[in-house]
């Protein structure tokens, strides 16, 4: 755990340069706009420890799978987000001496991420070995107003000398993924164009053959006059540069601008990339850096208006939640149903940048509330587009045609992961995908989604569960053998309560959904029946029989659901009795010991009780919460939020707040010593959920917003903005009151502690403490 | 499955050259002498499909582990037997044209492995593209009389031309393991010496720094006169050669001899290797090829005298069992307790040439009966020498000091395997190691082994089981969670009956063994107590409590032991109902499907009933056999022998014979399409067990040999020779009689169908049919 980030409401600030923290800061100060992004690497040369990272959404490489021992059914490759060309490179020599912070005395260093307006600013003074001092101020951003544009303004001022600056501005595409399985480089050069319209490098990914053009125009201004750069003729592979020598005068700065684009053949015909890139760059150059930044600030203002959370009385918490919201919005904007949310977004390579069930379980609730409906819909459609591949995936494992098993990790719908206990067995992901459809419709009321896309997916998933269970002659119930639940500290277990519960629900919901579509649009329903070769009579009957007769392990004595068969055979130790020296288990214990222990990595039974909370009374919830919470080590960043929400529901505000704290500053304070690999983007949505669903107690029940708020005593108030069915609600929770501001033109009813309250345009103040019995 | 090997009693014969079969034949015709060995690669150039293999026992390389996903506790490397320098290379050019069977018309090709005398002979006539015809006869062997020597006699005769032969004789050490994880070469060159004493290449393994010298002297004889070769000056790495040009006369042959050695720094100081190699080679040269071959034949005669099996009435069966015995004796001679039996011996690289539990479960019974006592003792001592490493291995996984977990795969005592479900969980191997000590003492009566070596190992193993179980508050018994049994088609299961049974037995036997040592040699016992810090009172009490209160899953309804918790939840399908198109499962089914099915890879519950047969009555055995046999797919070569022995015990001769057939010609007929990778050496011991323990019904009970014979109706008779406590017994089983010839000077008693029979020197004939009720 670190504690070097300065707390401010709207800004993330690092003061002073510590090279040991550089890779962490490179992650924290990352920029992105849903279409492309970048770690906070330095523009100028840096020979110290760094993880260079530039990423273009949706462009991947199928890296050949590395295994110890092959198992039938493993995928042949792992699709990876690629480290792409770096557009912002500057080489700066002062009288021949390279500016490199690794070799300088650095003072007045500050990195600042302005979340309100969406830019990164870095200022420093560097003293070179020669004694020359320069001051630098560099500001850059990835435009969310025009997501094809990125821009940099780099100001350099000689403080104690006049002399020659040799400046080289370059694009470097000769990059490698750090996590490449076989040390391969993934790009080939296609073309290079340099001229008055800028510098353009087109690269093509091996195998997948995506073309990506990186274009940049560099402008150097000295004394308000443009300085012309000349094109370098180098033979360096995938590297293009232009240079100029300038005589600097003491205390007179120069301004360097780089306006850049990254365009890919996913979005344009490869043949048009050059022309289109020139257009984008030159249009942006014509606007100019300042105007672009203004547009950026305006676009971010809209984002914040849609989804800000305001916490009063705790600057660190305020900063943290804004950071999480900011990074989520940098990662995914929902414009393109081919894209999704990698666990590290544009901030690192780890986990390949691919899609996990995190999206459905954690991210969708965030985007449902804070972005236009289309955004979460696109996340669902992403899976619809992959349905065919999910069916192929199940077939590969031996399931009959029509059953869909969505991949654990994917980029284009094909499975990438290759641990048998995960790839083949962590199948609850299928359930999360079905649940997300339900959740989306519950929130938006967009029932039409079922006939458009949802039903086909639900049928494929139901068919999978139907085949995945078997009748146990011994138990006289359906059982599900050989699974891994969300708690990945158990593998290949039988009858995981969560998975069985989810499967049972999916089977029921798929049949219900079919009924809804049939009732609303019989014609469309018949098309789906034909397309999926649905045998209504037998399949619905099978689903019902299994759904109602699936085995759900339960312990009568304790009155708790059992995470899996035999869970009580384990030695029952509690987390509180674990010495601190043995935490985290995943670093201190052998895998053998972890597997045999009763300790739980992340919410498992409790994840199920969170999804289906209405099925369980408070006593049952409390018994299970107390039992499982005391055995949960929360060694996944996705775990505490569910515990936080359930604790809040159980009126245990202290614990709800404690769980919330574990993730809110996870990356800012480098809690797990792994921020340098990139940020935990998907778990950031969980933090948002802790506040809105936990402290705010927000739910949607029967088409009505509902709140059961409480205020953590460390705070004066908190407020969140959400969109619900076309209306914005700003909900502020103080010690006693809930204050609702809405854009609604009509009177709406809001449920607070199970009582309906009328809310009209403008502000409504409700004393919720008075509602508590 | 193939069927190209000619059946002969003493010879393995391939007639005609089919390049598609070449890699299979290279395996089948392999040679070895326990110290070194070689696949049946051609001496002359061959550009066709081949797997080159030369191996030196005990010399290994720690190849960096390759994993998909690292788990805490994995070993960092996998120790591998190395492909070593090839000493027998010949390049032969006839008027400039290379002799290469891949480019010739080949006629009269024969490969013949003479098992009686222990040599490989290859003859052929080749017509080169030019039309030139040559006849070749090549004979070679690895001496078991002097296991530092190998020899080749290569005769070449021009059949239809006179012309120039350019002959190059070489040692090629620039070799690579095919299964190298990172495409590395494992050898560095240390030195090269060429002169009148021969050609010597010393290589050093990377990391482990074993020096191995390969020395050879090449003699070329034409018209009874030696032809001198001149040393080539090449710059080729790890390659040494000498050459000569000879004018050949039509129909006049020349003789090429190569006498070679491989010596390693395991056995000599590195500094002495050169001198010692020169000595070995030149002494062998002085003896000459023919004399060396005579010694070889004599040494093999002794081996056959000790352990031959004669089958009358079935040449294919006769050939097969001799092949198995021959290969076992080529692989391990028991002279060196640092060596062991790799699953592929000297016939291939697969499985790294390392030690598995196969040695204890399958090979020890073979060597106990067919080799001097010292041989099996050395196999036990091998594990004693690794005790400290086994303790470290357990510590690494989190066990307290003193518990020993032997590795699943090893070369030097350290674990090499890296699949968590095997490495950490297939812990029954520990039990097999304890059982082998019991088995050795039962057979030999060498109780002193306990105090010398055995007890310490048993204490380490008992301590491991003690910690590996836990008390289940739910079951009120000790349970063992997260194991993989011998049936590797189940992973991470709870309460594997076999493992729990074995653990219970180990705990009891360790305490018994302590009592025996204490009674026989209290002083030595106290030394062991001190050395192992044994807390007698508490540890023995713990062991007893666990041994007697371990949970052994059982199904009352069927009266069978359950392979594991929840086995009956699986869909119960029988192997007979599996379509042939789905076999073998490990090729046709996904790993997911295999794991969830009830199908059993190899004897699991039945392996336990085989080990502890006296604990179960025939009805219990029959119920379990019928239940598990019908679910077993025998996709391990180690499986059928146990089923064969148990079927024989159950008087089911037909099935006993059927199981026997599955392994006896496994490699000769390339049953599983994998003989090209090397032979299944350890399973060959299982075939021997099928005959001796199965058909012969041999056991040792209370220090007495016991037989329950039956004759498969396909045979006229079978006879096996075994050594038992210093006496040789030849046991011949005919339709009605058992005929025993013994070297015993005294009258001994043999148990036949539970009745004692006096047997004296010479021949005793007993009508066993008359003994059957």
C-alpha cells in the first residue's frame, strides 16, 4: 500500500518525482476515450523503469496459447489487446545533452490528472548533468468529443542558459507486448507517409491483419512563429521522425504541439485510412489545441452531469469515487457494440484486455445508471454478436448443437483462457450474461430487447444448462458436477450453490422470456423458434423440470446454503484467526493449501443472494452473510462491493463502509502492489455500486426506483446522479434527509424504505430517518 | 494398431522397409544396458522421418518449466533425460553419391533384434539413383557385460560396381531434445581430442554441469587389412569426424567397426574422463567386436536364466513377453541406486525419462523375482536418498517440518511436474513408496532394511498423511480433501477410497515398522528417533487415531467402495455402451466431458484391492471388480495388468487373458499409435505381473511362495523363472500340472491352492487340477 497521491476533489496529484513509483503513476494517470488510450508515459526520453503502453480498442492479436500440458478443448490462442505505436515521442537534446529524467536532478515535479476536464498535465524542472536547467509543462488528452483525436502541448523553457535544442518528434511502432507468450512482435509495417500533412505510419497486426494508422502533426512555435521541422530519413523499422535544431534563449520557452490520431481498419476500409487520418489530423490542427481542449472539457462536463457522485466531508473518498467514474468513462463509451471493457482498460496489458463476466456482473449496473440506455444495450449486443461462437465453443466441448457456452475470456467471441478448471468449469459466467439481460430490462423497461436479441441468447444458455446437469440416481435430483464458482479458491467442485441457483433461474427466465416475446410479437417469436429450431413442448418441459428439481446444497444445522458439496468437511477456520503474515493467501500459501482451506476468494453464495435478493428473507441473508463473510478473504477486487451492498441491506453500516473502503482507493493507494500493471477498471464499477446500491440502497422494483439510504458517519452527505428511463435524478443523502432533484416533467413516484413518495421536477426533500421504524 | 513385426520366439523382426513405420521401429528396436542406450536410428545418413535418440542414464537438464498460469508451489524446472551425442554416425558416399535410404530403392531390408544375445542387426540392399547397388549388414549392441561399451560392425559390399567410397565416421553432439520447452540446446562443448587412441568429444550440460565424454575408435578393414582414416578439421560445433577414401571392388565388402563409450562425471572425476574413456575404448578394441559380442551373449544368457518366461503354443505371446523382459533389463540393471526407470527408458524423450510411482507399483515386483535382491533394494534406496528433498517439497507446500511428500516426477528428488491436480494432489504416490518397502520385505525377508533405510522414509510419509487429513466435524471422521487418485480422469476429488485406504495403511505400517526396529535393534532405533525428532507417544497415537478413523466412502446398496465422494452422482454409463467411435476418450472427448463422466482411466479402487487383497473376501472383490471394471476404459498402459491379476483371482480366466493381451504387445503392435515416441517400459513390468501373479497366481505369504495357477486355453503351457530368497524356481504350468524345478539344496514348502507342498532340488510335479474343489 502506498499513500503518495494528493487528495483533491477533482484532481489526482503526484508531487515530486520518485522513479520507484513511476510505473504505478503511469497506470494511475492513464488517459483514454473508449477508442484509444495510453499509460502516462513521458513524452521525452526516459531510460528509467517504465511500462510503455498505447492501445487501440478492438485491435487484437491471437497469441499462441502457452500451456504446461495440453487438455482437449483448450483454445489455440489468447487474443490480446496490443501495445500499439507511440505517437507522442519527443527526443530533446540541449547542446547535445539528452533530456532524460532518469539522468537529471528533478525538482518541482508534478503530475496532475484533471478529471473534471479530462487532461493530464505534467510539470517539472530538470537539471542536466551539465548544470543546465529546463522547465517543462506538458499537457495532453484523448478527446471524448472526437474520439479519433489525441493532443499534446509540450512547453520547454531553458532556465539558466541559452543554447541549441535538437528536437526530434517521432512515432515509434516498434513495440512489443510485455506479456507476449513467445517474445513475438505483433505488428508488421505496411506504409509510411511523411509530408506537409503530417507523419503517418500504418501497421498491420500479424494473423488478424488489422491495419492501424497512427498519424501526427507536430508544430513547434517559437516567439509566436512556427518553426519548420525536416523529415528524417532513417531505416529504422516502424519508426518515423522529423527534426529541427532551434537556438533557445534563456527564459524564453518554446511550444511543441502534437495532434494525433489512431484509426483502424475495423472502422474504415484499409485503403481509406491514409486519407481519413490526414483529414482527422488536419481538421484537429485547424481547430488548435486550446479549442480541442475546450471541447474535451465540455464533453466531460456532460459525463459528470450524467454520473457524478459528490461526497461531502471526506476529500479522499470524493477523489476516489470520481477517479473510478472517470476511468470507467475513459474505458468504455458504449458507442460500438464490438467493444467491451477489459479488466485493465487502456492502462496495461495484463489479462489481455479481453472481456470477462465482470462486464455483466459489475459494469452494466454502472452504465445503466450513468449513461444513455444505448450504452448498456451495446454491452448486451456484444454477447448477442458472439452467440454463434458460444455455440461453437460448447460444441467443441461435446455439447449438442444449440447450447451456448460463452467464453471466460474473449475478444471476438472465441474462448481465450486455458486453465481447464476455469475455461471448462467456471461456467457461471453464462448465468451472469443471462442475468444482465434481465437486469437491463428491469432497469430500462426495454422489453423489446428480448425479441430483438435477448431471447436467442437465453435459449442458447438454457440449452447449455439443460445439458450440463445430470440426473443423480443417488440424490434423486439434478446435479451439476465439475464446476468452479466465483470463488476461484475452489476448483472442480460439485453442486456449487451459486451456479446451480443461477442455472435454475436461467432455465425459468428463458421460458418466461419466450412467453413474453410470443405474447408481444408472435410473428417475431415464430422466426426465433424457427431460427433456433426450438422444440417448445419438450424443451420448455425439460427446463422446468430441471429448474425445479436442481439440487441446492443446504445445511439444516446452520441454516445456510452450502457453497458446494462437502464444504463442511473442510476445517472451519475464520479469517479473523488468520495471522496477518499469511495474507494475502494467494501470495503466502501454496495453491494446494488454498484449495483445501475453507477460505473464499470472493463472494460466491453471497453473489447469488445479491442477484436474487428478493428470494431470501433478511434472517436467511444474515445467517449466510455471517457464515460466509467470516470465511472470505476478498482477494479479488470484485468481492468487497457485494459484501458492502449486503451489509448495507443488513443495516450494518460500519461494515458496509469498511468493505467500500477496500476498493475505493485500491489503485490510488496501490493496495495490492499491482497497480503498476494497470488499473482494476472493472472493479471500479463495484465501488460505484457500493455507494449507489449499498449506501443509497437503490433498486429498481416493478418499474419504480427505490432507495433505502444510509449515510456513513464519516461523511456529511453524499449525492449521486443517475438516469432512469429518460429522466435524470440527483439523489443526495444527508444524515436525516434524502433530497431528490429530477429533470422529470411529470410527477413520478419513488420508493423509500418501501413507501412510495411523489417526486416532481426540481427538489423534493424527504426525511428518511422518520420513515425508519 | 499395426501388425508388421514378425513373430519369432527370440527375435523381433521387421521385414521390408516402410519409411512410415521407421520411427515406430526406431523405438521397438532400441538398445540399452542400464547405463546408456539408443533408439534404432540408422548409422548412415537418413533424411527421412526419424527421431534421433542417444541417452546416458542419470544425466539430466533442468528445463525451465512451461506453464499457462503459474500456481504457488510449482517447481521451477522439469528435469529431463537428455538427447546425447550420437557415436555411431557414418556418412557414406559412393562415387560422390550419398547412401541415404530415403533416396534409394531399398530391398531385402530386415531389422532384427536378437533378444537372446542382445544385439540389433540390420541388413538391406540399396539401389542408388545412379543404379549402383550396395549391400549392408550392420550389427550393434550395448554391452551389459561391460556397461561402458557399445559396439558396431557395419559391412558394406558393392554389388554391381567398383568405385570410390568416401567414408566419414563421426560423433555428433549437436543434438536437441524434441521436447525442449524453449527450443534450447542443453549441451556445451568442453573439449575434443582426436588421435591414434580414437575420437573423443566431451560435452557439458548447461546448469547441471554434468560432463559426458563420448569416445569412439573407428576401424576400417579391407581385404583383411586396416585402412587408415585421417582426422577432419572442421569447425562444426560439437561434431568430430575422420575420413578416408577407399576404392571398392565389385562384390568385395569392407568392414567398418566402431567401438564406443559414454562416461559421465557422475561416475568419474571430470578430470579423469578423457583418460578413462581412452582406456575403456582401447581395451574393448583390443578384445575385438566378436569377443565383445560373445561376452554380451553370455551376460544375456544369465539374465534369461534368471527371469525368462516360456510360453508354449503361442509364438506371438512368447515373443511379446520376452520383448517386455528384454526391454526392462535393458533399462535398469540395479547397479546404481542413483538411477531409476523412466517410463520410456532409453527409447524416447517423452515424460522426461524421470521416475514415477510406476517404479514402486509395477517394476519392483518384476525385479524382486528376476534379479538379485540388491536390484530392488537399490530402487528403494533411491527414494531413501531423496527423503530430504521430499521433506523440502512438503514444506514448500506448507506442511510442517518432517512430513515427506515424494514428487510425482523426479530425477534428483525434486518435483518436476507442474499440473496442480497432479503435482499437489496425486499424492497416493507417497503410499506406493511405503508399500514397496513392505512388499520388498515381504518378498525378501530383509527386515534389516527397515532400520537401515526404510523406517525413516515411513516416518516421513506417515507424518505427511497425518497433516494431509483433517477432521470433518460434519462426518465425524478424518477426511482427505483435494486429491487425484490413480484414475487421473478425476481431479481434485474428496476422499478417494484408494488414497484414504493407503494412507490408513501407511500410518499403521509406519508404527509397526518402528516397533520392529525397536525390538530388533533398540540402539539404532534410538538413533532414528533422534534423527527424525520422533515424538513417539503423541505421534504414534495420532497415527493410530487417524488410521482407524479415516473416512472410507462406501455404498451400502451396491456393497462397493466408492472411488470418491459423490461418485454415484455421476451418470452411470458402462464402457460397453460407449460407441467405438468415441474411444479412446482422451482423444475423442474434451477434458471437461472426461472429468464429469464416470469413466475410469486405470485401476483405482481395484488398485487398492490388489495391494491389500487379504483384507477383502472374494464376494467383496467380485462386487467391486464387476462395478469398476465395467466403468474402466484402460487408457493407461498400467491399468490392464491389475484387472488381469484380479480377474485371475476371481477365476475368470477369459477376462484375465483378455486384459493380458491388451498390454503384452502394446508396443510391438503400436496399439495406441504412440510407439514412435518410445516404448512403455514401466507397463512392461505389468505384463510380467499378469503372467506370474495373474496366471501363475504367485504370492508370497508368511515367507512362503504360493501359487494359484491356471493355464489360458490359448496356450499349451507357460513357465517362468523366479528367484526367491537365494533360490531359483522354474515354475511350469500345464493344463493339469504345475512342475517346479528348483536349485534349492534343501526341501522347501510351496503353497498351491492354499496347501503346502514339499519341493526339493530338481523337478517336482504337482497335479493342481486335482487340488481344485
